[in-house]
């Protein structure tokens, strides 16, 4: 219920915008005050006093919502090229819709474009199922073939007496400012229908999107759901032609959904994020278009969507390039710290823990490092408060300087050694590894084993005390006891 309520909220926001912003005027361009100050333009735009702005913003918001919802399923189904295929396949339908009434009637064009889009989908499926041609190749064939037919029809229309005044060229690159009331109602109806069907059949769409064979096995009509999605996709392509254009509508379908895909692994969140990103792209595109004199709205919508995608790609919490790089650096730093503490533990182990401190020279020899590098690692441990130095000569390092583990340093060292030796013992006893072949695997896994996993290993191994090489395994008591540390 929570998932569906979030989708309802997103859909309701788009429909509410329609009811609030609808006005009765037609405009050829959004901005008519290009000489105004930027702040004045900003205030005037977001006051929605201009009817042309209301139409453009409303159409963009609704289109962004619809494209975000449907584009999410296209992205997870790995059918991104299908959006591009449909956007080009509808071009003949647009031309035939105009020839039907000899006017740019939105409903006639809608019907013609929808039929052409569905025909393109059927042809793709037919080529893929009756030949050895793969689906992506079939999409490329349909895309280019239908688009070529559409260009020929457009050329014929331009030669008609009314052809030059038809305004069909706006379907190529879009003109959001030319949206009329009929266009807005069409966009609103398709957006509401898409949102309603996704809410109603959310589980069916979800299962068939990720595993269509499993869906068929449990009795779900996978083919019906697929073609229903293609039908809705065709609708979304058609309603976006006037605002974004045939060339760019596929980007509006894919980019917000791809942005959401970078931010979450949950489908209901992806639907919400994609619809919000689509709405933001529409709003920003309309605003940037408003700032100039008849700047194109559609391309600015795609640029805005691409900007959002770039931000998610760079700074997304989970898959963003910069956070991943920072996590990698932090992980590398942590592993270096843990390996350093493990080396100090092993030095003390050689003396059976009789010596409470180790010298920097001993540490360097254990780590096979020059003294300068050893000193750098010790400084890093001091900064993390894992070790302290002997009280004399605190300002200068020398080879005889003594290193003492703090309680937290001792606990961390014991944990790493415990993880390492338990995993070695597990591989030798449960996976039948030779004892001299387990060290390298343990070196990798010791840094990522969680406490719950380690406890489970202990239970399965009957709480061992020594590893395959006869060395003591630190117990859980050692991890919480600092009596061996100074």
C-alpha cells in the first residue's frame, strides 16, 4: 500500500497541476520578454501569469510524469532502443493522420501515430520470432524503415497547397509553447491511464519486467502485459511529439528512468524518482526556454534531464562515481590500517605476548618496509588512535622507538587475526583446502567478514582455539579485553 500511495502522490501532483494551470489561449512561443531582467523573468515565469507559460509547463510536467513511469519499465527490461524505435515509427502515422483530415487535428494524429507505433512493435516481434535476426537488429530495421516512409510522406505533404502551413515540422523537434487545450487533455488522459494501469497491475508489470519466463510459469499473461506496456509506450511517444519531438522523445523516456536507476534498487522508488526527474526536466526545460527569445523547449528538457543524470552519475550515493571512489579510498585506507595492526599483533605473538611494545625497526622488518615507510604507517595509526609511542623522543621517530597498542588498536588487531585464522580453518575442514593454500584467500576475506558471519563460523567449527598451522585464534574475550595492550 505504501508503494502504491507514493505512485499515487506523483500522479496526483501531475493531475493537480493540470487542473490549476489550464487556461484558454494559444501561443507560438513561451517567452515574449527577452529584454527583461533575469530576476523579473524568474518571478514572472514562476507566477504562471502568462497563459503560454501555463500551457508549456503543464504539458511538460505531465509528459515528464508519464515518461518517467513508463521509461522505468523500459530501462529494467533492457528495451531502451524500443523507445527510439517507436518514436521514429510513429512518423508515418503522424503524416497519415494529417492526410486523414487535412488539418493538424490532435486526435486524428494521435490515432494515426498510435496505429503506426503498434504496427512497428508488431513488425519488430514478427522479425525477431520468425527469423534469426536479434531483437536489437529488428528494432534498427523498423526504426530506419518507418522513419524513411514518414520523411517521404512529409515531403509529399509539404508540396500540397496547405502543406507549408501544416506546421508538421514541429513534430520533428517539438514546440511545447504551441500546445493547445486538446493537446493538454490528451497528455493528461494518457498520463492518468498509464498511472492507473501501473497501480492496478504493478505486481504483474514488476514480475514480467524482471523474469518473463517465471511470470509465464506461474500463470501470468506475460505477452499481454508486454503488449500493454508497448501500447502505453506508444501513447507516451505520441503525446510527447508536440512538446519534445520525434527526434528527442526517446531521450525523455530513457534519461529520467536511467537517472533513477542509478539511485535505487527498488522498483517502486525508481518509478517515483523517475517521474519526479521527468517533471523537473520538463519544468527546467520550460524555464530555460522562457529565458531566451523562442528558444526550443524540447531540447532544453533533454539537456535538463541529462544534467540531472550527470549529477546522479557523479554524486549518487550508491553508484555515483565520486562516492564509489571515496568508498574505495576509505576501504583501502582501512585495509592498510588493519594489515598494520595485524603485523604488530604477530610481532607480539612471537614473544608470546611477553613484550607489550614493539620497535619501529621490528615493525618495518615484519612489514618488509623501509624505515621511512614504516614511520608513515605508524603515524597513520597514531592519528587513528590505535597506537601510542614511548614517552621519550615523542617529537622524533627513530628505529628504537617503541609502539604500544591502545585498547581499540588491540581489539581491531585481534579481530582481523581471528577472522583470518577462522577462515583458514573453515577452508581446510569444510572445503578440503590444503593448509598451505588458504593464506591468500584469508588475506582477502578477513577484511569483509562481519561479526555475525564470524560467530557462525565459530559455531560450525565447534569454537576452535587454533588454526590449521597450530597458531592460537583470538577469542571473543580478547576482542573486548585490553589487558594485553598498554
